[in-house]
């Protein structure tokens, strides 16, 4: 079998993290089976369409490395891959349903939808009256549908209303366009969220009406807040763009969403995209809801930040400094990079961590300490050395204790404030090592006058 999967987002705004997981699982399953990963833009709901969001979706997929084989800009004979460009195709198929009595027309009369079950009469009125088209559900029967994760799922069709498949604006509903496109685009596996399970009877009814072979369905578990409610923006960010803008790395987001439902065979929790292609398995995806643990995402992001190459981290730091109009070359960026990587959880914390190395801001906490003799001692001691290491700093700390009887917070806090404006933060050796001896002396001397 030539495996073909699709990611079919709607251009209605930002990409939800659930959508990112769906795209990832489709991508991984396809790559493992040497198949084709297809992108289809489902823009039939014109009322919710957001300009440029389709282009943003393509950009996000590219940024995350989910390069689609077929889709907008990479068309094949089954395109176009934007649903609003396929209206003539849909018309051909809904007319077939009407002809074969698998669907019927409802006319809008005074705001009420009045069905006309005689399709010959309906066809004669369609050019002059407002209407929708509904699919006939075969009542007094049931359906059993196999799901890759959940096994057989049964539905009582008596409980399913006849769904609208063509709206009054002439656009197809999701249910109709989805099935037509999946068949014509030769989709073999439909991997999507659990929220679409309730739509299965409608979709399968359409497949059966056209006498088409069903794809294999796979419904992924819901994403849940920690209180087990459905994941929503009310309890924190849910869009991929929000996380990126707040300094989460794409590697961390990919890794994190991969584990929302899937459990690897061992205890390893850190997987790059290429690792996931090797180890991911649909067979190990749970059907129960997956908790979106934000603390775990923070931990994972921190682990990936630690892995950033120093040269890349320096570029990131420079870009952050540019945002606050700082172009100071006195600071050792390589050492600052190493410091940052071990201090921050997200990239948006960089400015707060490094600001004190570049900008002095008055800190009134300094007034709580007797620092004059302490600072003079440190200036004298630092002036006598050419290089700095932890032993030298420890010697000066010990001299402060012995000669001035100053230790603990009375020693470290005023020094840290003098060097970085901050009451709390890095240890004194790290600060001086980053600033350098000359710059450290200059900063301490400011308070010796």
C-alpha cells in the first residue's frame, strides 16, 4: 500500500498545539512508511477565515521541519489543495448524491428549512430559491468502524441527524468536503483528533453512498488541562505562535507534543524529530486524554536550551540586546552564553538575566549595607591579579571575612548590586568572569567615591 496521510488545518487564526501534534503524528507515520505527507487547506468556513493564516500555517510546518510532499505550491494531479478552489468538484459529487437519492434539498422559506424529497422538483427550484443540501442517514441501523487506537467503535444511526453537506452560500460543510477530498487525494490513513469521532457516521455514510473504500481511521486522544478539562486558552497559551513568541524552542515543542498520548518503550523523554521518526509508533498511543503539563514543557525547553551551540546562543543574545538598543562589546559573550543557558527556562528570559551586565539601574537595597570598606578591599585585591578563577575569588571572600568581619549576604548582596544592579542572581565569580577584571573594578569603584 502506498501510504498517504494529510494534515488539513483551517485558516482561522493561529495553529493550536493540538494541531501541531496532529501534523507531527501524520508526518511521523508517513515517514516511517515511506509515504506521502499532504497538506490541504480547509477554508470552506468563509466566516471564520483569517487573512494570511494559511501562509502562516505553511511557514510553521516548514519551521518545524514537517515538510509536506504534496499541497499548496507542490501540486499533483489531485489538486488543488485549497478547498475554496474545488467548488466545481464538490458540485459534481453532491449532484450525484441527489440523483441517487442519498441526499435531498431543504429550501429556506421564511427562515425555516423545508425539505423537498422529490429531487426532480428540487432541482427545478434550486436556481430561484435559497437552499441547503442534507445527507440522508440510514435510520434503524448501526455502524461498526475500526479505529487504529480504539478498535471497533459502534454507532446507532437513529441518534444521528441528517447533516447539512452544502450550505446556503454554496460552500460544502467540513463533512462533505473532507470525505470527497480524502478519497480523490487517495488518503489511506486519516489521523486526527478524538473530537471528530462523533462525525464518523456521517463520513462513513458518504463513503458508502459513493461505494468508496474507507481509509483507516485513527483518532488521537484529547489534550487536557491539569484539572482534566479540555485544553483551552482560559488556562494558558494554546497556540504554537504564543509559545514561540515566549521563547520556547521548536525542538522542545515537537518533543513535548509527541509525548501527549504516545509513550516510548523506554524511560527516555528527549527526542529530536529524527529520533521520533525512528521510535514513534501509533501502536503505543493511548486512547485516554493526555494532560498538557506546562511545568514539564518548561523543563523540556530548559533541557534544549542547554544544548544550544555557543555560537548560536551568542547570535540569540545579540538579537535580544538589539531589542533594547545595546551594542556594548566589553562583555565576554561566550561566557555570557554559557551563563544564560544554565539560568533560563525560555528565550524571553534572556534580557532580564543579562540586562544587569549592560545597564546599571539604581537598587535601593544597597542602602541597607555598609559597603565602603568592602568595596575598597575588592578593588585593591582585583587590581593585583591579571586573571580570575574561583580560587582567587575565594581568597578575596576569605580576606573580606578575616579583615572586615563581613560574610554571607552582607558580603555578596552589595557586591552583586554594584556589579549588576541585582539583589539576587549569579554568584560573584561568574559575574566577574563574564565582566572581566577591568570592568568589574570600574563598576565597584563607582561606589567608592
